[in-house]
């Protein structure tokens, strides 16, 4: 397994093989994987090692749940309030605290020294009636999961969020910053702006391995079975729905992973050299992320940011209309694709159970006052008047 590995990787492999505790095996295996050169020749080896890592992590989570360890200790993670929770993630001195203060007016300390934010600091962002909780997080640095006592708590806060804002400092190398943030989040089981590889997996009582769509994966049947066996699955039905690699399959089997949406806020656009760094950032990450240039210090492009954040959350705002013509001041915030029926349930169960029809005013209506049924899909800015028997 160690063919063509560097001396550092070989040493890491030896340390992993000599690890005794489950926690130590996870740390040593993560280190070993990180030192393996990533190319076609090592792809399947890395996939197999990641498969073992998935199994070890699942065992550790199960043990902690049994011990109820996650309920012990002081509270650090801020519970969600309002219609959505958004977190600001960045390296030291990226300007997260300044952005939080400018957008929400939160009384946060702005420091020119690294690691000025020691714990999550919340603020409230009003997006035309929708209340978004914005949280400034402590800075991320290399190997934060193991080097910081608050590393696991930081990842818990990020995993709970509805949207991630990557704050990038355009006065420094932006690709280096983004690469570090993405890699550190991955070590915490967080994948950004990617879909979970699509598979359908069922355990069976007998029959061995049934694999459908085997031609969609760049691996042999034996290699696929080995990966499933690593997870303790010997009798199963696996359907592979799209083209993927063996590493994608391992990722799909890792139920500790969460998939989050994120956007990039390129800060300090007023500093000399920022234009070149912005172009570098766009050239490298524009296919994966929406990138918004700002200057928090000078207030450039900050006014548009709340609506851009709200749009990325995948939510819409609709208002209800009373029979007397009064339109509710506070909007109902729901997911994109929601229907009149979803709004009826929120207002009162009677409106849903005895629904007669509704009138729509706004973007989703062909004309104001259009009469629609319960399955009519709403859009942001609609006004809904519901009639029930």
C-alpha cells in the first residue's frame, strides 16, 4: 500500500498501524491520507482508506452517543432564532466582525489582532421582514479540529447553519484562504456547494451483493464490494444513479457528512492589489461559488448584501390578506417551491382542512386577484388571500 509514498507518508502509515485507541486511529489515519499524493494511481487506495475512516468515525459517534458525551459541558453553540441562521467563516483578520457590525449593528469588538473573536457572536439581519440570524465565528486555522479545544464546537455551529458566508481577505492570497477553509470544513464533515453522490442502498437478509449501475462507477465489482464490506455490509442491494468515482461512493456512505450551501464575500476591495486577488479568486472558484466583492470598511456593496444572502437561503416572503383588505405587516417566510396549501397550514389548520380557493396578488399571479387552487406555487413578494368553507 505504501508504494511511491514519501518518507513522511510512510512514517504516518506506521503511526496509524501502531495506533491503539479509536480516537488515535482516526487522527493518525487522517494524517496518513493527507500525506498521500493525490493522482490517478493512488485514487483507489485513498478511497479504501477513507472507507475505513468512515467506519471508525461512525463507531466513535455511536460510542459518544451511548456515553451521552455530547450533552456534557457548557453551551457554546448558539441556537437558531428567526427565519434562518447564517455563519461568517474566515481566516484571522478577514473582516468578519466588521461585516457583522455593519450589517446588523451588533456590539462586537473589532480587533486588528488575529483571533479577536473567541466565541460565536450573533447579530440580527432584517431582510425586508425576514429575520436572519448572522453569527460571527472564531477564525479558522490549519488543523483547527485537533489544535483547538473549541474546534468540534465550531464545526457543530457550522453544521447547524442554513448558509455559510466565506469571508475572504483580498489583501492576502485568496486561493490559499479558500483552499484552507474548504479543507478544514471537510475534516469537520462539512461539504460545501456539492450534492451528495446519489445512490440507493438497502440492507438485505441474504443474497450477497446486488449492484445495479455498476458501469457508472470507475471501479471493479470486487472493489465496490470491499468498500461496502468495510462498512459491515455483506448482504445488500446497491443502485448507483450517476457516474462517480470510488471516492464518491465512500462519500455517499459517510452519513456523518453534511452538505451546505455557501457564498464568498470578497472583503477589503478598497486595498491596493485587491483587484488582482479578486480576479485570482474568481478564476479559481467562480464555478463552485457565487463571489460578491465588498469593502466593509468603506461600506461598498453592503446595501445589496442582505438580499443576496436571503436569495441564497432558498426562502421566499409572502403576506396574508384579510377579508377586510388588511395585508399583514410581517411576512410568512417559507421555502422556495411552497404552495398556497403550505401557507394555509401555517395560518390555521382550518384554512387547510376547509380550503375553498385563494386569490393571489404579486409575482406568481397572471393578474392581481387571480383565483388559484391549493397547489399553486408561490413566489417571493406574493400576497395570499385564502377562503375556506
